[in-house]
C-alpha cells in the first residue's frame, strides 16, 4: 500500500489510481470495479475540462491577434523577436565577434545571456511544455 501512495505522489494521479485499483482488486473485486469506473469518469472529466480550456485560450488568442492595438496584438511577436534575437546573439553573433576579435589580436569576452530563463520563455511560447510531450508519449489526443 505504501508503494501505491508513493506512486500517487510521484507518478501522477492516474497512475496512482491504477496502482490502487490493482491493490484493491486482489482484496475485493467489487471495490476495484467501482474505483476503476470512478477513475475512468475522472479521466474523462479532466480531458473535457482540458479541451474547454484549450478552446477558450484559442478564442482569446484569435481575438488578441485580430486587435488593431499594438499592445494587444503585438506582445507575442515582440516576445518571439526578443527570444529569437537573444538566441541569435548567444549562438551566432557572440561566437563570431569573439572569434574575429581574437583574429585581430583584440580578444573580447562577449557577454552571456541567462539561457535558462530565455529558453523557458521561448519553449513556453512555442508550446513545447512537458504536458504535450506527456500526451504524445501516452497517445493522448488532446484536441489536436
């Protein structure tokens, strides 16, 4: 039973419920069936809520993109350009400037950017978070 609780805390709610079902199944099959039904219903509710959130976010994104106000429609492109410029500076401009300066006999140390923060922002904007990866690995089609 302790491993079931550990799975609940570390392995995710649905995996923990699955482990609990298997544990109960050995003791009382009727309880396991009730718990399996509850887990399936809970999973369906999670997927439905997730689809609703995605739909609402898509409508918000469409409304923002259609806005003539630069402060409403332009914030995503601005952040994208900032992230792209930061990556270009860090991985293209910086190494070439350092190399050319060294060839000219005037070595310089090009400033480095906080790539952890920059990549977190960029990957979040691109939608490359862990949840979508989890969905793909487990074959869940969340409205795509």
